[in-house]
C-alpha cells in the first residue's frame, strides 16, 4: 500500500496506518491457498483442476472431497477480493496525487507482472500474479473513477460473464447434435481439447516427477503458462476482474474500514455463504464431481454455474466470518496472530511455491505423487505454521517481507529502508 506524504509525494504506507483486518484476512487466505495448491504441487497441475479424484478411497477421498467443497475455488476468490481491495487503495491514493500517482500505480503493476512471470516460468506454473497484474491494468484503464455504488454491480456482472459463455457453449454443442456434420466437427474439437489436456498432464508428470530436471520443469512451465493464458484467461480473467471490483467496493464504500458500523452486512454475507453458497457447491459436486475436459453439455454448465456462484458466496462468507470474529474480544487476539503472515502475503505466497517444488519435484527431494492426499493436510498446516512464526520473527526486525521490499524498491526506483532500527520512531528489538 502507499500513502500521500506531507510533501504530496506518494510513499509506502506506515505500519500503523494499515487495516489490520486486511492483514488478518490475507493471512487466513494464505492458509486456504496452500490447502488448495498443494494438490498441484504433489501431482500434475492440470489434474488438480478436474475436481474430486475418483481413484481415491478412504481418508484420501474424504480429504479430497472436503478440500474441493470447502477450499477449492473459495480461497482464490477470497485472495482475489483482497487483492482488489489493495488495488483500490492504491488507485484511490494515486488519484489524490495526480499523474505521479498513476505512473506509480502503473509501475507497481508492471513490477508485479515481472515477479509473476519469473515465478510462473522459473518456479511454478500455477502462478496467479500474472493474471492479477493484467486485471489490475484493466482496473486502471476502465474503473479508476467508478463510484462505489456501481462497483459491486459491475463486479457481479463481469463475474457472471464466464457463466454466460459456458451456457452459450453448451447450447452450441446441443444444437450441433441435430446436424450430423456439425456434431462430428464438435466431437472432434472436444476430443482434441481432451487430448491436449492429457498431453499436458503427461508432460508435467514427466518433467516434475522422479528424474525430471530443472530445465525440463521450466520447459513444462512455459508450455503450461502458454496454454493457461491462451485457453483459460478469456474465462478466468473476467472472474478475477469481477472479484477485484467487488473487493474494491468494500474499500470505496467504507465497509471494511468501518466494519463495526456494518454488522448487518457481514452477518448477511456470512449467512449467504453458509446457507446458499455451500449448498450450491455441494450441488455442483453432486452433478459433476470430476470434470471431463472433453465434455460440454447442460450438466457441465449447471455444475460450473453452481460451483462458481457458490464459491463466490462462500468466499464472501469466509471474509465476513473473519471480520465478525475480529469484533469478538476472545477471538480477536487469536486471529491477530495471522496478521504478520498477511503483511508478508507476497513473500509467503512465493515461499510456498519454492518450498513445495523443492520438496516434491524431481530436481528437489523427489516426492512427486508420493504424499497421500490425506497427509497433504498436515503438511500444509506444518508449513503454514512455520510461515506464521517466520513472519512474526521477520517483522519484529524489518519493515517489509523480502518480496514486498523488492516490489516497493522497484516501484519507487530507490531502495526502501528495511530495518526497523533505521526508521524514525523505531528501536532495534
């Protein structure tokens, strides 16, 4: 985040000026992101996108189903809402500082784009930062001055675009079935899509598995990122942009900054997540527990719609639940433990990728496809707890996480003061 200094220049926000609720939420989201991503570190990324693994049984199946219903899609949505809030804060501060602030915001996004590219190509192809930076640029171009009252409706409308596209595609497939030539062409197209998907799964298994080299993993990363951007960004991009705009509404409306004055809003969101969002996700899992990349029909469209809408409502419910618990005296100190991890969200996100690829990939310890699904949960909890402890230790000595420091230094084109004992008002621990 940035602030306007007394001279009118934009500067990094002071720790005392931060919204602690956002840091707690980011810390909470990091745990869910790792629970969601661990499957894609342990086994092929593309397989992790297909839903519940039908080959599992016992505790592994229960763990897979629980993560699919409670975590998969919900925490990337929550993380995206929070990034949207951060972008809104930056945009608003940039607007108050004029053209210099706009240039700074643009430079900040370009640096994030660079960090995302390095992460996606050299570490892990499941990176989300590239999409975040791209959609942040769209926010700058089209929504920098959108009034708060309109943001949530724009966000919801754009979020629904992939659902409309899915139904139109399903309708076109259904219509093609009444024309033998069109049906054959559509069947070939879907079969080719399925083959491309499976080929990428095998490429990832060979590159990341036992015996795979770092060079092979980079080549697989490049192929995966290329396919994801070409095939998924037109669908995935509007989803992220919609979430950004809804997140921006929480900032511009003052809802998150003055949560104590909006208890009804957060209670309603929590109930929507639990009583409508969760049943929708369960319905989607019942309709299609495992996605077939070569299939498109009304059942697929209905399952996708239920999952996407349910995931949005559950993400909002999680957000509201944490905000409400922060207002309860006995819960606030426990949740505040997550704040340092949230202040270092970018660093911790990147650490998760580095640690997991070194543990599971062939060029590391080589445990690829070796850790059972049920045991992935305690692995995640252990790694996340270590990150929370490390974040507390680090921020007792430094102003920023390492990645945040680099992001700010490249944004302002000057090295930012890092140690607390070198910043006015702080003493060495």
